[in-house]
C-alpha cells in the first residue's frame, strides 16, 4: 500500500487540542456495555486479568460471569484481524531490526522514549494520578511494574512471527487497548479535569506514545551510531502503523512517512511539553529504577547523563534531570570497560554512544531478573532473542567489583553468553555461579564470624576470574593456568575435565594470591574457621554436581549410584589436599617481604599450577583414549550441558 505523506502544517495546536477530547469508541464501548448490564464490579477483575495474561483465547476468562465473558471475548474476536494494508514481509524485517538491536532499543525506551513522554505534562497527569507508575510511599514497585509492562509490550510487538493469528503481538495490542479503556473509565470517575487535561489517554497521548516507540527509537539508534537502512526504517515504521491501527488510533494521525512522523512528534512536544511535578517525579523514578536494578558500582553516576544524552538539555532541564558531575575521563574509563575499540577519543557524545551500546546488553540481564514481589508477573524474552543478543563476541568487559551480588550478576551474564556461543568455558562459569550464590546465601544467613572479610575474599576471587575473562575477550593471553583452561575449551574433553581445569587455576594459583591481597599481614589463623565454612558450602554441592554430570554421561551416572559415597569421599580428599597446599603457599607468600622474591614465588606458583592443570587435561595415553570415547558419548551440546550445570533446585539449603 502506498502511504501518502501528510503535510506537516496539518499539526496545528487546535487540531491537536481537538484530539485531546477523543478517546477510543470501540474499546470504550466494551466498558459502557458492562456498566449498562450492572457489571461495574467486574471491571477491576478484567483489568487484573489483562495485566497477568498474554494469550487469547485464555482459560482465565472462564472465571468471569457468563455475560461479562461474552462481552470481553467478543472484543478479542472482533479486533483480532490485522488491517488490510499490513505487509507480512515488512513485519518480518521490523522484527529482524529488533533481533539485531533489541538491547539498544530497550535502553532507548528507558532513557529517551519514556522521558520524552513525561515532558507532555497533560498526558503525564493520568499516568501519575492513576497510581500505576509511582506510589506515594516512595516505593518503586508500582513504577517497576509499569515500566516492565511497557518493555514487555515492545518485546511482544517486535518479536518475529508474533503477528501470526492470535500471536503475542496481536494479543498485546488488544489487551493494552482495553486496559486504556479501563483506565479512562476509572480516571473519569474520579473528578477528572477534562477541560485542562483532555480525555484520559486520548488520541494525542496515544499517537505521542506510539511515535516514541517508532520514529523516536530510530533517532535514538542514530545517537548510538546505528543507522538503519531505508528498507529497515520503512519496515519499522510500517509495523507501528499497523499497531496504531489495531490500538484504535485515528487514521489521520498515522503515517509511515518518517518526515511526517517526526513532524508530528515535534508538534506534540511543542503543544504539550513543559515542566510538571508529575513529569519530574516519573523521570526521577525512572532514573531511580536504573540505579536500583540496572546499573552497578560507579556507573550509577551516569544514569542522569544517559537521559540527558538522549533527550537533550532542553527537555532534561524541563524534567529537572540532574546534571551529572562527571568528567570525560570518568566516561572514558567507563567506556573502556565495555568497548575495547574505543581508544583515545575525546568526543563526549561518541563516548556516551559507545557506553550506551555496551550497557544496553548488560541491562537485559536485569530485565530478565525482574519479577514483582508476589512473583506473579515476570518479564519474558523468547530464548531465540536472548541467544542472538548474547552470541558471538560480547561488547562488554567486566569492571572491578566490590559486592558479591555484582559478581553473581556477571557470572549469570557470562553463563548465558557462553551458552549462546556453545562454549565449554561456560561449564565452570555455571558451577562457579552456583558456588558464589551459596556463599551469598551463607552471608545472609550469618554463618560467618567475619562476613565482611568473607565477602571481600569471594569478590577477590571473582575479580581474578573476570580479569582472565577480559583477556580472553580481548584476544590477549591470560595468566598461564587460566589460559591453559581456555585453550582446553577447543579440545574434545569430558565435562569434568573442563570444570576441573578451570578449578585448578582458581584454587592452586588464584587462592594464595587473593588471600594475601585481601588480608595482607593479618593473622590468617583468625579466618580459618570461616574459610572452612566457605569450603563446606562447596563440599555440600558434590551430590548435585555428580548427579548433573551423570545426566550428561549416563553410564557414569549409573556407576556413581553404586559407588556414590566412596566417589564423593575421593573428591573431597583431592580437594582438601589442594586447598591445604594452597593454604601453605599463601602462608609462604605472606611471609615474603621482598617484592622480587614475591614475584619469583608467584612465578613458581604459576608454573606448578600449569603443571597440575596439564595433568587434568593431558592424561596418560590409555586413559586419554577412554576419556575421548566418553567425550564423544556425553549427552548434548556444550550449551545443553551448561543448562544442566546451572541446575540448583536440588542443592541443599544453606543453614
């Protein structure tokens, strides 16, 4: 279908003001019908069902009275068809844009699309007053829910094949349209000032929000250095034209012409934008959410800067976004943790674009970790998307950390990355993640006499591992024991060899170094009991570990069931000997006062660690043939094995 560009002069203030008095007759009629049949009490129940359910037909509607169910299901049947002008091929291209740039699009949604919507003070009023974005006790729970609902809507709309019959995109548009009608009903019922603000969620508000998902996203991608092809831009705007039609937006507001879309967005901002308490608080809550859930460590200082970078000083000042007191050197340092290709640049916008590209991928982990307090709502991404977004080479590096929760965050991120790459390095990462979670649980349970020291120790281990991983990502040699385990990932080894080659570097090399770095001249005898407790948390995992490996290689699983006690005793014996040796190495390293002697001792430790790791990897010939046979008969790909090793449901509770 040929789309005719609308003349930009059409967007006069009186035209837009008229649109503020128009709702959505079709969806509003559903609510009116329920009210006419004395079903007012069911409207809130319908709203809650719409929030929690993503499919239609849906058995949840069976709980409604028959008359109400017929009205609601009638709406879903009536609105399920795509508009006649919809072009499936363009919808596929738009979904491919999201597949390639999804994390960046979600970052732009958070830092550009939503804040620009909040500058529209009339439209922000209904978001604020309905209480769905922020509650007045300072809690972010209500806002978190609404933000995740919005992000979920964008994901549902933009994921491949979701516009098939009764697909997730179609149902998402249908349910949000009906939810808007419910909100209009409740707002108008509460002395809403229509003369000042217009009808709640009116046609101008609807098209402004749609444009923030459409042309505003394209502009945000350009700010990040991503320019879509003409075909991609056309397809992306076509998709949002289809969605706008399905959501009841007036045809004279919809267009696929990029210039027209941008002109209308500019006209809406000129008509509506201005300072308001509601817009400021909504934006503050948005930044608070980034700090609370999505940004770690010193990068929290950059949250307001991200918003200013995307929307510009004019609108940032309108929303009272703080001017971050950071200089270019801090931004540069932050960028270099994430993007190895940015070196020596002094253009602040280029630096922020690089940081934004990289940070967007890390943000996805926190989106996925979101669920509300009742665990009844959870953000969902199709695995096909997460695998694509995590695949090939990462565009992040891991900074120095100081909290165990941040260590777990990055171990999660790495596990998903290596799973997407089908990379055996992820086997140890998955095990290490489980171990670290148990230490974190132990800290919460208060099982350690010196919890601060134990967290510092565990984080120190994590930083050593992440230093090695950063070298691996950059194509640089890591310390020799870690490099040995990384090189082994390209060989046909069994699961245990991959895990223990890495564990060898962790215990025989990193352990004595981290202990001396963390505790310095402190008498290590004072932490012996806590150190033993920490090791006990790992020892408790042997049963689950053996079960996991047994699932990967069935014959071993059956054998272990017969000799389980003896096998675990043997494993513990080996680990105890290695830890005891590392403890002695630590004491020797601590006793050294000469730096030259210290470096010689570390070099000796490194050589011995490589030798012991080589014994794990390069077994004597008869055993090597047997191991090769087992490796060929292990179940599944490295990605599937990583999934198995991530299992934690059967681990004993920490107490």
